[in-house]
């Protein structure tokens, strides 16, 4: 003890390298090993650790390695002490139960004082085999010394980095049980004890990623899940996907339904963020995971792996990437995030991150810069107006508006006073479905339509002034130096940047999601009022406080919905100006080339990214149509998507997660086109525009480039049948080909879009027959049990929709069919 105190005094007064080396050597060879001979003496242990705190983590860990695995560990006295500690620990673990944790925890802590490394080595081996000991061991940790906590972190790193052990199970997909157990232990122990620093474990994960080993992402997943409360495996249903387009309050309520715990772990998440930022790992880990996501399919370690293994592991990496990004964005202010993580251009140019991920990482930062630019611009306009004595600001509630049109639009959307025919028809459409038409339907053009009501497109701008947002123009200029030389030959960079900068909440206001959540909170109040279990003064006061919190939450939800509508309206106003410029320089290029570039560079990567991004892509597609974007031809673009050979190829290269996102996009697409298909008036209004000026479904233009001949309603029904048949043929080929990826992904897509496809009797019958045969338990040919289970779950979905299938003659006029074999007239 005296030597430890002398060492502390010496190191505090003399921080020279030679003095540190002297005391490091003394600690390694004498002071620290001597602790194993002290038995239970926490006072001595704490004094020695106070000395060790002067050393870096690397130095301390080298001391522990010498203590337990080096020559010192083979000294007779030390070896005898280790043997005794090993015996006592094993005996103690045989006695531990859930009923005697407190008693056994103190006994374990006494043994841990002298030789923590031995105790933890035994405990970790036991936990690797029996993960039900994790909770017990974590609970026992409350009596450990500070030295023991430090040695425990070293022991975890040592065990995780152990060689000659398989890190995945025999199938190549599932993580080995020992690695899962250690990952779970790391997450729970770092969450429970604030004195433990997770930085060494995070550095270990980063190093493994640098070496190309992605299996240790399991450790990061469990640490983020435990300390930040964010799960990597969340799956949203259709209503939850739409609700995630709302503001932070609605998103948080939606995530709670999926057992997200981020609000309950704020203290632990703050510690995790501090560990990441202080060590500089926040941005490094994000970049390493993103690079591993791109590198993994081509690495030598999986060159011989089955495609099933490859796809599942790739999905796992993507899930952890999104989980980690969500954690950073949830806990770091924008300014701190920008310090820790490079911007979108640097991510693409310096680190080789693909655009879809780079923009996903940087999108909030880009939007923050745009908001700051808007605030500055608005402030300058105010000052200018005040200086001229013409302050004409309009105030709407708590929101200041400077544009009469925006004010009028907000009134219409919030109060449901719009007189647009599209609003009326949408309301009727809801009423016909048996739903109540009230306040929640007032914003039906925002949420339930594919896009806002069409207005007369302005002629293509010819002036020199550009409409780009002042925060986006520099980004475009910087990206121009990053993209390939021929990129802008077929892909407008302005649209490319806008497409990737926008998020789902810019294109959709989930009013029904807000109303459903408000309704759910009101039902909670009713349940509290009906509860008569505690009528004491204390119980009544507690209920009143709980009801007050719920009412405050309802007020926040209502205010947030109004703010979302305002944001949506302003974004739409910006896009209405930008759209005139997006494709004006590409109108002389073949639309097939432009559509191919749009699909390759924008829509397909975003569709495959996540269900939320798939919904965004659908909303953006129909915004381009309904706004009458010059140079964008909806009919030809959808025809490009619904190419039979292209669908077959895409299905093959998708992972399971990507196939689900693609299915969700097609489900939304066919849902909208089904409305058009049902009624000629609806089709003409939405396809042609109220003034018949939308170019999306034009067959021939006049000499001055205005719409001339539109696609007739019956021809549209025929074209829609062609698209259905193309998808049917592609999925039929995939299901019947015998190749695993084709079959699995086709069934995943069918499950995601079974409500909208198939709808024609012969298509549904053929697909149902193939799937039924595949899922038949008596089928001896198909031996892949996971495919059988997937097929059996899909059969139920298809059979529920079977009564709604229609014959081809009810779907379109058969007179439009030419030639043998039912060949549908080609699109012209």
C-alpha cells in the first residue's frame, strides 16, 4: 500500500517517460501480482488501482496480461493463488441461484479482490455455455472493486479476440452461441455499471471491421441495444411505416409499440456517446460499417458461401449500420454530428461510400443547413421590410407566413376547406369505403392521394435565375466533381440531389397516424377514469398527474401535425419551382435513357434501402406525375420498372430485406393504379390533369410541346394488365426455377403485395398452385424447410384474397388483344 502511494506521488510530480517506465515495470513485476496474495483486502486493491489509473489503457492491459498469462503467472506462489481462486469460483457458481444472488455476490466479490482475472475467466467460460447466468453475474458485479471492473473489460476483449474458435454456426448465417453470449454480457454490464468504459470494446470492434471481420458487429448491436435502447431488427407494418413520416413525437410513440427503449436509457446512451466521441470512434465506426456493407459480398471469406448466407449476413450488416446511425442521430446535436462524421461529398469521394448510404447519413445535416439558410433569408427580408416601413408578415397561430398562397394552402389543408375536385373525390372515396369523413380526412390529398392535386404546369423556365435552394447549390457544384464524367448526360444532377436530400416527411403528412395516436391516448385516459382500484387521495393524485401527462402529449401531437403540414406545404412550393428545371436539358434525349438513369441512380437504390424509403420513392414518383414535371413521362417510366426480364434479375440479386421493400413499393404502386383502373373519370382526372395538361400519359405532343393525344382509359386498363402480366411472368419464372434466391425473394415480395397482386384469376391460380406445391408437407422434391415454411404462410394470404380475383374480361377489354396467345398491344 505504501509503495502504491509513493508511486502516485512520484508520477504526479514527475511525468517523464523514464519515470513512467520505471513504475510500469515495478507494477507489472511486483505490485499488481502481489495482489493475488492479499486475499480479500479492497483497501490495498484500491490503492494499487489509483496508481494504475496514471497509465494508459494499453499499458494497464499489458500489466494484466503479464499478471495472468505471462511469466509472472507461472511463479509458484502466484500459481497456487490462481488455483485456489479457480476452485473457489467454480464451487461458488455451482451454488448460485436466483434466490441467493445477494449472498453469493458478496462471496464472489471477496474472491475477486485478489485475482479478478481468474474469476472472470471462469465466469466467462460458464456464460459462454449457459447464457442464463448473465443476469446473475451482472447482478453480482455491484460489489466489485474498480480494479475488477477494469480487469473485466480486459477479460471481455481477451475472450472476444480469442483465436481458433468459429464465430458463426455451421450454417454460416447465425452467430456462434459463445459470441452471442459475450455480446449480451457486454451490453448488459456496460449499461448497468457507469464506472465501466466501453471504449476498449468499441476499439476492438472497429479493428475487426478494419480487418474485414463483420461477425463482431454482434457486440456493437448488443451494446447499442442495451445502452441506447435501439433495436436493429425492427419491422414496420403499413400503418407504422406511414406514422414514421411524422415528427419526433409521433415517431417516438410508434417506436414504443415496437419495444424501443431509447427514452428509458438516456443516461447509459449519454455514456456511450461520450465514449464514442472522446475516442474519435463515432465517425470511424460508421464509415467502417458502411464500407464493410459494400465490401462484404466481394470478400474472400464469403467467396464460396451460398447466396442465402451472403444475403442474410448482408442484411445483418445493413441493420446494424442503420441502428448505429439512428443512435448517433438520436443522441448527437447536428453540429456535433457534423464534427464527428464527414459530409456527404467526403463520404462519397474520400471513403467510397455509395450515394444511398452517404445521403442517408448526411440528410439531417443537409436539411439543417437548409433550415439555417431559410432563417437567415427570412431575417434579412424582415429587416428589409422594416427598413422600408412595409412589414407585411402574416401570422397564422404560432407560425409566421410570408406568402399569401402558403397561408391559403395551410388553411385548406388544416381546416379541410379546399374546394379542389381532387379533395372532394378523395373524401367521397373514403366515404365509400365506410370510413367517417371528419377532421382526419381533411388532409386526404396529403396522405391518401399519391400526390397533391394537379395544377396547371407553368411553362419551362427560360430565365437565367436558378431556383435551387442556396444550401443545395454548393452541394451540387461539389458533387459534380465526384460523379463520373458522363453522369449528367442522362441524369439531371439537380434532380439527383433533390431526390436524395428529401425524406419521407417532406412528401407525406400521416394525419391518420396522428389521429390514431391521439385516439389511443384518449382511450388511456378513459381507462384511468374507469380504474377504481385505488381511490385514496394519493392514488387519485397519481391518476391526475398521469392524465395531465397524456393531455400534454396530445397537445404536442396536434401541434406537431400542424407543423408537419406547414413543412410539407413549403417543401411542395419549393419543388413546384424546381421541377421546371429538372429535365429541361434532357428533353431531347431518348426518354428510355433518362428513365434507365433515374431508375438506376435514384429510384431503385432508394426502394431497396428500407420500407420507409420505398414509400418515399412511390410518393416522389407520383409527385413528378401530378405536378406535370416537364420531361418526365410517368407511363414510360412505370413501363421501364415493369419489364419482365428486369424484374427477374432484380429479384435474384435482392436480399430478403430488399425484396420486402421492393414488394412494398409495388404494392403502393398497384394500389394507386387500381383506383385509376376502377373509374374512367378518376383516371382522366389524375392521369390527364384537371386541365388535361399533364405529360405523364401523353401519346403524342403538339408542335409546341403541349399534350396532344392522351392514352385512353381502356388502353390504360390494357396497359395495366400488361404490367400485371409482366410481374406475374417474372414471379412465376422465379418460383418455378428451383434457384433458392429467386424462390425466396419472390415469395417475400408476394407477401408484401398480396393485397394488390395478383388480382386476375388465372395469375392468382397459377401462383397459388406453385406455392401450394412448394409448401406441401408431402412434397419430397423440395427439401428446403425454410422455403416450405415461407410458402405455407404465403398460401393463407393468397387464399384470403382469392374471392376478389377477377377474370381478364372484367379487368380490361379483350378486344384490345391482338394475335395469338393473348399478346397485349405494346406501349407506344
